[in-house]
């Protein structure tokens, strides 16, 4: 295989480049990344105008994300997200990231998570109570709206109307769809008066407008609220004693909207797609829910006992990883797997292709929750990242996923709608292109 020989040490395997790669990146990015995984544990390829190093194996990935995380910053994709996310937790690096993470962590401690469960369950019960026996449901749409509304109510105590929740979902979808392309374009191209740039600017402005309205409403009626919004508004810098500026507060809230509106509903969509294709797994899930819950609503203390439910969730996060591409940038010269990566280099890793590596997961394209009876090494499973920049809301996401699955599947069975064909749609997230399903009220729960 050809090598890239440079002043920084051993040759790095080189993948194909040029216009063919650019076209395939648009048409079939996951397939491209899977093919490049076969080239080597670290591969360099030219995407657009810049050489990019793809990290494909556990050891160099763990070094980049965990053991040598301080040698890297967020990278080009996050730079391109700044017009929407500003300088919030998702895009911050170094001391700024550490301060913001410490500030937000109390909202994700166990005591707070316990309190969120009831709010999340109420929203899930609204969804489960909205269907008719035998109804055809666009399940991906329903799950996106319900989970976004639940996260907003739990974290921000925001009761937004259905139209606003739908608008947030649309804005986040556009934002995530545009980021991968913007990451490989030269910066000047992102400023041209092109349709994609106009869409990006519109959704950024609308998300900021929605957040500003939430903050203004809270300032008018602060009350006694124990939620993330109040925590952020009351926070003071430990060095200066200053409160967050309006821009800082907006950045954190937009980050929450963007992060909380995609991972959970997309994972749920894929999970129910798999249950529809595997009725024996759906039956096992419902047997567990009947045994643990006995017909009552799910509580926080039930979650550790829903072991098959957790295996279903983990297998969905593995096979259908929502984030198909993540970026970093080397701050200094660094060694990854014996390859010298120069300071300033852009790096990517793909949780999707990583989790579909047959070396790590035998028969990787087979959906098998029972593979989690013997969990893989921690560094082989990174749906929420790893190390100091691991997603702060991972435990919250697991709780919301479990609560919605328990609330819905205790009452309903799902089956694919006749003639429906579901495909992966690669945008900023790996979504099903559509998910029409038939819902049937379980016999034991008919009223």
C-alpha cells in the first residue's frame, strides 16, 4: 500500500484521494470510512482541501480520546459548528471546557437523574396514550417529538408547544446535516451566498431566538426551580464571581437543544426498527417488563433490573451509532499507534465503523443483544465518546431511553408497515430515512 512519508516519522498508510473520494463522501460516507478502515489502524486521506488522519483501531483511539487527550482539541467539524453552538461545552477546549463541565455536572448527578425520571415518564406516557390499536404511525417522527419534549421539560422545565418542539427538531436536523460538508469545505466557501449556507444561518438564528425567549421568560418568572437553566443563570465564575453573559448562557442552552434532540430519538427509532424485524426479541423485552413492572409505571429504581432492555439499548447504540463521524486536531506532534501525527493535523474517527469492525465484534452487522452478556472492553464501545470530553449527558440519555422503551413497550407491540423499506440516511446523524410502523395494543393491557 502507498505510504505518506514525512518529517514526523514512520509512513502513514494513505487512502485514495481526489474527486472520487469527495463524491463518495457525499454519496456514501459510511461505506467510504468502512473501506478506509481496512487500509490500516491510522490512515491519511485528502478530504476536500485538507489531509485528514482517520483513526480506526482501539489503541490509537484510546490514546487520542483518553490517555493523551490534552494533546488534542476539538477539531475542524466543531469549528464549523460554532456559528450555532458558539463557545459552549461542545466546542470549548482546555480550561474553558473544564470550567463549563464542572458547572454543568451537578445537573447530571444521581440525585438529579432520579428526579428527572418522573418527568420523562410522564412525557413517554403521553406518547403511549396517543395511539389507536392498529394505527399506522410514523414512529421516527413521534419519537423525535416526544423525546425532545421530555428532555426540555426535565432539564429546563420548559413546556414548549408542539409546533416549537417540531421547529427545534427541524433546526437541529438541518444543522447536523450541514456540519460534515462544512467540515471539508474551505472556510471561504461557508461564507458564500449559497442555499446551504443560508439554511445554516436561518436555523442558527432561530435556535438562538427560541433560547432567548426561554431565558427571558425565566427572568420574568424565576420562581423556585431546581433545573439546569436555573443552575446556569445562578452560576458564578469561581475566579471573578461574574455571572454568565447572555451570550454564554445562550451558547450552553443551544448546545443542550442540539445534543438532546438527536441521540435519544434516533436510537429509539433504530431500536423499534429492530424490534419490528425481530418479534422474538420484542416478546423477550415485554416479558421482562411484565415481570419487573407488573403493570405499574417504571421508576428509577427499576432500571438496573431491566437487564434485557439495557442490552437492547447497547446493541442499538453499537450497530446504529448516531454519531458517524467525530473530529480532533493535534495541538502538538503526537504518536498514535507508532505513527507520528504532526501538530495542527486534522483527525477523524467514526463510532459507526468502529462498532462494525469484525475484529472487535464478530458478525458485526447482526443485531444481537445477547452479545452484551459478555460486554466488550470499554475502549471498544464509544457511542458517547470517551475521556474528559465524553458526553456529559450519557447517563441521562440511558435513563430516557430506558423509560421510553419501558413505557411504550409495556403497552404496545410494533410491526413494520406493509411495503415499508427502511434505509440508513447519513446526515449529521445516522437516521432511518423513514419508519412507518403499525402499533398493536398488547392483549394484557387492553382496556
